C-alpha cells in the first residue's frame, strides 16, 4: 500500500466514524470537532442529536469556568466552540488587524461588541468589528467595567482622599451605553469609600468594607438587593483580593493567608498559607487563578519560580513572574502581560500542573519600530465563532490581534 502520510483515520468512511463517535464520552466528542472539517461536521451531527446543552453541561467537566457561563444563558454551541479554540491556542495563528492611538490608557475591557478604553481623562467606546468611536464620557476613573446589569468603576474621592467604588444599575429598557453624567435616578447608584477589596461578577458585586463585613449586591428589577455574606474579625485592611470559583468565595491577606468564605456560617475559614516573597511588586496585587492558586509579580531581573502547596489532596501553586504588569482571567484562559511587551496565553488548569504558558506573543512583532514603550497595561478578549480578538493595551496604543485556528 502506498504511504500517503495520512493516518488510517483519514480515509475512514463517514458511516464508520459516525458509529464510533456515538460511543464517545462528551469531552471526546467535543475534541473530535477540532480535528478537521470532516470530523467537525460528523461530530456536530451526533452532538445535535444529543443536544448541545447536555453535552456542554455534562462535558467540559475539566474546565469549570465554561460551565459557569450557563448561569447567564449563553448559547451552548458557542461555549463548546470557544472552548475548542482556547484549548488549541498553542497552534493558533496571529495577525494584527488594527491599532488604536489613545493617550494615557489606564485599563481596557470588552462588553458585548464594544471595546471600552479607560484613559487618564475620559472613557471611550469603540466598535470591535468596525473600530469606530461610538460614544464616550469625560470621566476620570482608575477602573471601569460594564456588565449586562450594571456599571462598576473606581474613582478618586478628592474630599475624603480615598478610592471610591461606584455601582450604577441599568434601568430596564434604557440604552445599554448611556451617558453616566445624565443618570438622574439616584436609587440606581451605590457609592462607597470604605472598601478594602472588591469583586465584580457578571450579575453581582462583592466588597469588604472597613468594618470587615463582606457584602453582596445584585441589581434586580431596577433595585439593588444587599446581603451580608460574612464577617472578618481580623484587620480588614490586610485583605487584598477576593476570588470566586464554582460559586465559592475566597479571600487573600497581604501576607499570604488564604481564607474560604463560609457563606452559611457567615465567617472566614482559614484554608492555607502561601509564603509570599518580600520582593514581590507592591503595584500589582497578587491574583487568584483556577481554584485558589496565586500569581505574583517580581522584579524583572529575577527568575520565574513555581511553589507547590498541597491542600486536602489538591495541588495549588504560587507562580512568581518577573516583570509582570497585567493579569486577565477570561473563562478558562489566563492572560499575562509584561513590561517588555510579552504576552502569555495560558489555560488555568495547565498552569497549575506545569506553570508553562500555551502561547507567547511579543508586541515588538506587531508594533512599529519606533515604539519604545511596550509595557502592557491592559488585556481583554472578544470571542467570535471561529476566532478571537485579543486586545493588548500599552500607555498610548491598543492593539487588536486576531487569533485564528
């Protein structure tokens, strides 16, 4: 027989493949969708008979953040297809499709089909696909995020000389991208200056006030619902990070102690203790990823380091990344930006196992030769069915990098 260089599966009749696919578990069936176009077509036929919702809910069990997206009624087929893209990010092709010239960028975020750029002086909305400027506000904020339900932002309170968190609920039927300065219903606004840390989810917000009380806020039926979740009886200013994983909440103290927040008992339970390095950066807070592993930024002249901690037979890691300037959690992906313009694309569960990224990009491959400031200040992603738009922000540029598979 002539050696064509193909495996025996290449010429396998579709009727036989269909019979084999019917015996596969759901995750294996999902994997078959990414082999080639023929296998994609055949495996989708099987998946349609079973139901995409059932496959995505009972499959993808290794990748918990994708399952959590069902809370928000996302299309199960899109969840499956996007999971395939992220799990194969190591083989993706990259291409710069656009470059935004913006001064003094602080943060960026993506909401629906809009790229939101927060600068030192204002807030700007751009169309992801058309790159057009849509709207903006002369708003000076440190952090800004829009969800389907509300807007969250951090601003300087010059009178109290503190950082203030402001939450603005969206009135049902109003324009999704309203002008904040035109908001007149004060019942939709919550402003607090007594916070030590906060966490924004898609439909809810958590924050710890200076009395050690953890509050949960949900915007429902055009009103804010407030619930006391737990209370911390130590020094609440020592709490620096909140984290949510599979509807469980965790908190971190600046010296490395991790707490599980027992919502039923209303208290913080000691879980484990990471030895955070004394030389860790003070400008970027340690970031949780996966269950309760941590990543910290260390000086750029140091070596990467991975410390393993076993908790109740679960393995968790503390990753030290030299020159790290930016971290973004996106579903099961972990995006890391560095001061030299390097960007690492990682799958969270793989990072716990080996501490290695799946894909590395360098801004110098996309930026003009005269660009000398490539330090990454913001990262986010816009997902489409067959590709992803990765947005990488520096102080004066935002790059739209297309990831194709």
